């Protein structure tokens, strides 16, 4: 995203403009503070390793969110490199922009949609997309744009939450809000399933974009939150947060009590989770001589 941010809301979120879900003033700050360090930074480092970035490279991070993958790329390409963080939400990108630091490239912000990237043809060495692909209403058009801006031989790498796997705490957030809706007399099923993809989905998307050397595989990472409060506060880094902020005190307290039970062991300690993503890699074919 960045996605991540997957999590990111109910199934109705898939395909809608990403900025609509992340532009509430409180969401980017909480996303950056609570979700980036625990969920998105570890996957960002996996994504950068898969891209095999080299010093001096120019990297585009699409659906960059608050910049977890951009920061990992900035360290990998070094001071001589260039990193461009692209997202439809200017509020999210405010947390991604960084000046050059010793050993790192500066991070530039590019506000815009993934289907109309404001960069020249053949202008970047690598494109990263972390947990953003399911949010794109037209994945084919977005990946075609990524292919357009890549130099021949350039690499595109994506990470997407894996279909059929539990994704906590986000699934706990969805479960608690589904139960809250039922208790409030407005039954509604909330699911993150639309924000996941299978290995075959990722391969098909990359092949369909005209990319070559396509491969994808599932990988898992353990997640450990520093505290239960930090994990619960992750809710407010998702589009669920502004919804919960509108609850009255009693309703909000009941929701948070329910989440505490879902996300702790019997002794009240936080429970480790496992997150699973599909990581995909593809190359823009060289032009025929």
C-alpha cells in the first residue's frame, strides 16, 4: 500500500478508490504509528529482497500508503538511488516522504491513481506494490501502467494477503464489528476476503499485464505486537476507525472489550499471529532488436 493494507475494511472496500478509505484525518497517523512497524515493515523487507534492488536504482512504490516499502527501498538503493512513493491519498503520503539520510535515497511523493502514473515510459528500474493490488478497481490497467514505466528488464514485485488464511487482527476487527452490527439490530457481515488473492490470481494478473519470468509463492511471517493496546489501536489505522469513533461511549467500550477477549490468551497476554502473503515477481521483457 502501501495495505495494506489489507485489512483495510469490509469487502465493499475492494475496487473503490483507495483514498476514500484512508483520507480520514486520524487514519494515516494511526496506520503509520501502529500498523507499519508490526505488519507492513517486515513484509516490505521481504518485497525489497525479492526485487533484488541495487545501489543507484530508481524505484516506484505503487499504493505506497505511509511508505513502509518506500523506506525499505530507500535503504537498499542508497544515496545514489531514487524512490518515488505513489498513492491516491495525499494524507497517507505525508508520512512516506523522507529527505535523504546517510546511506539512503530520498523519498519523493507522487499523488495519483495507479492507472495513470505521472512518470515517463521506461523510467524506473523496479516497481513495488505491497498489499495494494486488491484495492485497484482495474488491476489490469494498473499493472499495464506499472509495465509502461518500467525499463526493459525492470522488475515488478507484489505482495498480497493470501486467500483462505486468517488475517489477524484485521479479521478480529471485522468479526467484532459484525457482532456489533447484529447487536445494534443492523445485521451486516464484514469480511476482508475481497482483499486477498491466490497464487494463481497473482500469476494470472502479472501474465495478463504482458510481463515475463512470472513467479509467485505463498510465504508466512509471525506477528508479535508490543502490547495489546498497540494491537487494539491498530483498528484506528483502518477505515473501521472513523466508524468506531462515531459510536457512543457504551457501544465503543463494548466493542473494545469484545476485541480484548478475541485477541488475548486466557491470562490476558497478547497472542502471536501468523500472516501469510502471496509474493509475486515479474520482469518487463526486453525489446526485440
